[in-house]
């Protein structure tokens, strides 16, 4: 595992990401103290909400239709 300081990570982020894509783990340190790790993301899985599977629609927070809104008044 490679350790780099924050300034080096900021300067060479693209190169570090290429190394991570190749499978390397990189630790970012501030004043020699590790604060973060760059690791390959792998397959990101959908998380379940609580103990049941719940799909929240993309328009969940869109305004209610006028008819629905009127029934709440």
C-alpha cells in the first residue's frame, strides 16, 4: 500500500486514480497521519432501506398534482 501526503494527492489525483483503477490501494496522509484511503469502487450495490426492499421513485419530491393537493387542504 502506498502512502501520499495531501499536497501530492491534490497535484497527482488523476495519476493516483489510474493506479487505483489498476487495483492499488493508496492512503492519503496529513502530517504523516493517515486520513483517507483510495480503493477501487468495485461493483456498487443498491442498498436496501431497513429490512424491506423499497424503491423510491425519482419524482418522489416533485409537487403534488392539483387534485391531490386540494384533498389535503
